[in-house]
């Protein structure tokens, strides 16, 4: 396959590039380096099967030119991270809506296979135990910037889906649930790299709210092979498929696990949502995937436990210190 990976210099995108190259495919990564980093791709720089193109998915001509070179498009480029979305709502919306439309259109015109990375954010405040793909979306007001990400990603799914139905675009939608791993930065909000960084520096671990909110963290190393398998599975076309882990933990529980596993003497510090994200912020209390559809389609069984995920991220952060993953406020 000759794959185009938009967002290829990002956390998940760069692992996908590694995985595809290791399996003998050719890859072009397109990334504007807004949140991604060329350092994530330095191991591929000399590989003749790999090419990096610096540019934005908002550049329609560039997107068309790059996608004309490939037969499979993994669309991972997006404005990501709660801090990014809250701090730059308009730019995030623009990237996530118009950028995706450019990429889908180009993939359809090229006759390429297409996968779009979506997110568990689309379920909003639905806190059911085990969210299935057809679960209802429970979103707050569109005027609360946190929900703009869910709104944009929901529309991304819809655009891809309509192209799949109307134009026969072979299209897969993956919904990632709190995916974690080496190269993920805490700078844009993601809690596990933030806690690991804080623990390794001995800084206070910043738990937002009362820490009872729960998440289910998944390993990037479980998710990447699943993404590639889904692209090769026609029964997955025109479907949305949840991907994530299965071990649920409260955020306070996560802080304790990070402290224990890193041997840190950090204390836990509680910070109000208003101080963390500004007034009017709404969090979701619980977010847990049902990954039964992925199991049915491709035999998906996540292997990595939360402790493995934390330990591998801590190892990566230690060997890359001084860390570029400095934490935001
Ligand atoms: N969170 C936290 N401290 C931080 C960053 C995040 O307590 O330094 C909380 C955040 O409020 C949320 C959870 O951790 O309840 C997961 O946050 P993240 O941004 O990683 O993912 P999402 O909110 O999209 O699930």
C-alpha cells in the first residue's frame, strides 16, 4: 500500500507511520507541525519508503497533490487536546471542519481508501457503562467551547459517511478513547503525560475537579494494528468503530498509580475546573468504551494494562529528558 498519513508527525500518526513502514509499505506523512513534531519521525528520516511533507490540510491544492500519490488515506490531522480547543476555538473548528472536507474530497476523487480518526468526545456526557457505537450523544451548549470539538468531529464523521454512501468511498471511522503512549505530550491537555511529567519532576499532580471522574485509557500499541486491520476489512466500511482500553480508573486513582509507579514524592493538588479551563467548563464524569464491534470485525483484544501504559510513557519521558512535554497551566 502507498499510504498518506495526515497528522503523521503527531503522537498517534507517527506510531502509525512506524508501523506501516515496518510492514513494507510506502508512506507520505502530511503535517503542519502545529502540535506534531518532526522529532517523532526522525527514525524514519533516512528511509527511502518514507516522505515527510510539511503543510496544512487547509491547503486544498497541497492536499490534492499529496493524496494523488497514494492509494490509502489515514486522516489523523486535527486540532486536538482540550487546552487547544478551549484556547483556540475558531482555528480548531476551521481545521477540524474544512481540513477534513478537503481530505475526504481528495480521497474520493483519487479513489483511495479512507479512514478518519474520530473520538469518544462525540458521545459527550453520555456516561453509560460501555458506550456502543450507536449510543446517543449528550452534548452541552454549542456556546461552551469544550463541545465544539465533539460538534466538529461529529460532522467529520458525517461527511466521511456520506461520501461512503453516496460516492462509494471505502471509509472507516475510528473513535479513539483516551489513547496514551510514548511521544504524547501533555502540553495540550492530555492527562496521563501531564501526570507522568509532573511526577518525574516532583511537581504537584494537578487533579481537576474532585478527581472522581473516570476514564478508560488505551495503549497506542494496541490501537495502531487495529487501525490498519480495519482499513483492510470491507465489513468495517461505512461504520464507526470504538477503539480503546478496558481498565477504568478515576482521575484521583490515576494520580495515585502514577506516583506509585514512578516512585515520585509528588503530592496531589486539586484544581477547580474554572481555574484549569476557565469559567463554564463542563467535564464528562465517565467515558468507557464497548469495543465489541472491533472484536467482532478484527478480533480486537487490547493487551496493555494501565500500569504498562504508565510505565512505558515514564520510560520514554525519562530517556527524552529534559522533556519537551512541559505542562501547560
Ligand atoms: N485532567 C486532570 N488534570 C490534568 C489534565 C486533565 O485532572 O492536568 C482531567 C480532565 O479534567 C479529565 C480527565 O483528566 O477529567 C481526562 O482529561 P484529558 O484531557 O486527558 O481527556 P478527556 O477530557 O478528553 O477525556
